């Protein structure tokens, strides 16, 4: 019964994220905007290290500067407002942070960067879906999605780990898989060549 509730919660969360992604093309936040979406933007930018004030829900000069810095780092035209491309990138980072937190919140910062790197490596690989949403929500790909831990609110460490992976840090040397040998039930994963060991995880191609 408990597992069923977790699965229902996870499914509901996934639907919400999907709706956010589908509406990204129509979203735009600019100076003078107010409300919940601005508040969420400020919170995410704060987690990522761009917004250094208390979130207010008002899009002023401080928010615009934070957005410009984010856009610069993620190779988006630094215009200072949130259009479709920026909204999609923020949605991807949010999904990745939820996954990293659900999968590796007990690991070191470097260990969390490693998990984030695996996610991004999968997006680049022809063996996996070519979108971050597709990779994360591929059937049984991540235990945190299956058991509902994906719905937990990520902390700043998870967001910063995702940011570091996006900016090129890959402690796993291109790995596509990771697992905890103490708890995995998959025999297949042991057939993959190990590339790196970090914390409780072994990384493999």
C-alpha cells in the first residue's frame, strides 16, 4: 500500500513536470513580472548560486542580473529575461537535481556530480533517449523515480552538482551506468566494464 502511494505521488509529479515542459514555449518572465513563477525562478537561481537575496516573487534588476549570469554560463543569449530556451534549460536542471538528490543525496559533492554526469552522458549516447526527460523517465532507469524519492525537494548541493556536470565536469570518464554493489539485484550490471569507484557507487560503461 505504501509503495502504491509513492508510485501515485511520483506519477503525479511527473505529470506536473511534463506540463511545465510542454508550456515552456509559451512562458516568459520579464522585469516587472510577479507571482509564483518568479518566486520559483528565484529559488532555483539561488540554489544554483546566481541569486543572492531572499526570494520575493518580484522580477527586478537583481533577478535580471541573476538570469543573465545563468544564461551566460549555459550558453544562452544573455538577455536577462526568461524565454522558452531558458525555461526549458531550467526545467531540465530541476529534473536532474531531483534525480541526483533522490539517487545520491548521501554521497559527497563529487559523488553527486558523478551521478549528474551519467545522466548527461546518457542524453548524448545513442543507446538512450536523446532528451533529459526521456533519459530520467525511461522505464526502470533510476530507482528514485520508481520508488518516489524523485519527488523529494533537492538541496543546493544537488543543484550545484548538476550545474557542474552541465559545465563539463565528469568524474566518471564518460560512464553510462552506476550502481551500489552492496544493494544492486542486477546481475547484468556486473558485465559492464568498471571505469571509476566513488563513495558507494561503481561507475561503468
